[in-house]
């Protein structure tokens, strides 16, 4: 008889993020894996609708309506009819791809506790957060987040942390239960395929430095613009291209104008178009830094950029150092001069080409969906005794 795992999470509404579980099902025929995710969800700045087409793979899929799932409040939604699904699927284990403080995790925990089903939560939180200090007395998140986290820490059979730092944060918050540590971020084949079309940088007259993502305060894009403004003797060799949108767009454009930095501003593009965007870049920069308790938990965009053959530069902050080691360059968070030095080092053609190749090799070795899925499932088997 197969061991039944019910996987519940909002982000697997994106087809590509389901690939992790497709690989798990392929390699583990003794596991019966069912995915549960929203019919609609506010993801990456827009409403995403679940793809309802029938897929020819080893997974079962169930989409459910949500309460508050379309409002963009990641930790404050719940599923409708979730208990009915759990009753119908009779799982041996429920794997929740949700943080401990999320309201949906509280929902899952309560159902599983009543039915005596083992369950786990997932966490990539690498900055300590005290919700009583973060939110005022009249903010419901102060109470809901504390309630959910306390209940989850008490009743979960297992925790899945994506980094050792996330585990340390959870321990500081009060978690003392069993756990595994394994990364779940993989790279779609479309990024590796795009690498085959990358042009050699050897004879390029100009190097393109790029960013793609949201223009949020903690993304540190002001630092990138300042760094470019500080490059003098090689300024004519650089194009800066930025894809995205967000709350800081007007402010960033004003800063670029003030510092006389020429930027090609491009609108945000769909996920499926990202490989072509990365092919425009020779160097990808992720200058995120911790601001107001928010930082880059991982930086999926880095491994996708490396997979397409971009050399990468990132700040030594949050989850970025877990991705960039000897395969790219790190700079001190918020230090525009240090970032400038990294850029000047990379725009030397031989160095740039070497880091492009190192990054691509790293992405293939460490972040193919098959690799990250196999590593996590092997740990899960040991903990669950299957």
C-alpha cells in the first residue's frame, strides 16, 4: 500500500513550482502524492488562476476556493472545504508549505490534530520576528500570528527549514521539535535551455548589468544606481537595464536622473518570459538588504539568472550568501562603493566569462528540481520511517 502525502501550499498554484513534486512522484512510486492549492491567489503582484488542464504525470491535484487568498495577504488566508478534502484523501502525512505564523497553517494544524494526522510546516524565515513588538495592540496580526505560531510549534510532528539560519530563528522563537533542513528552490528547464542561446561576451563592446523584480524599499536598488554613478573610467562600457515595478519606481527614477545614471526602464514581464530577459543581461545584481525586518529569504532569481548564464552579484545579507559562494561575488549590504568594486571586477571580459560558467555549473549541480527533490524526500523518509 502506498504512503499518502497531502501537500498543501499557496505557491504551488504556479505550474513550474509543482515540478519539485512531479520529480518526487517519478522517483518514489511508493508515495501517493496529492497537491492542494488555491483556485485563485494573489501571487507576485497579480491574481493567478490555477491551470485546470489535465496533466499527464504521477500527481493528483485539488484546487480549492479561499478566504482572503486574492487580497495579497500571504499569511492571512484560509481554504474553504479543506477538511472535506482531508477526509476524502485520508493522508498518512500532511506537508504544509506554509510558515508557522500563517493562518492557513493554524487551519491545517487544527484539522490534523483533531484527526491525529502527522503534519509539518515549512520555513525560510531568516530574521527573528517578535510579532508583539512588530504590530500594535489594534493590529489583528499581533494576535493571529502569535496564536498560529504557538499552536504550530506545539503540535507539528516535523518542521522543514530551508536553511540552518531559518532553524536558528525558529528555535529563538520557541520551536524545539524535530526537523529537516533542505532547500526546495529549483530551476525550470526553460532557464537551462535559454543558456544554449547565450552569446559569447568576449567581443562585446558594452556589458549589460540587469535587475528584474519588484521595486521595493528592501530590494536596495538605490544602492545599485549609486554604485553605477561611482564608476567613472569604465562608465561608457556599461548599460543598466531594469525590469519591474513597485512602490519605489518614481523615487528610483528621480535618483537615477539626479546622479546622471542612464537606465533602461522596462515593465515587469511574465515568469515564462524571464529566460529571454536574463539573456539580455551579462551580469545580474541582487542588492537586497534587511530593512524593517524584511529581507531576501533565498533569492530564487539568482539561481535562475545563473542557469541562463548570467554572472551574479548579491549583497551579503539574508539568504543570498547561501546561494552565492565561489560562483559569484558578494558585497557588503548597503555599501555602494563595495558594489562598484564588484562590478568593475566583473566587467573585465575574462573574469566575467569565468563567473558566467561557474554560476551555470552551480545551478545545474545544486538546483535542478530532480536534485533538490531527491535530497528533501530522502530526509523526509528517514524522519517518517517510510
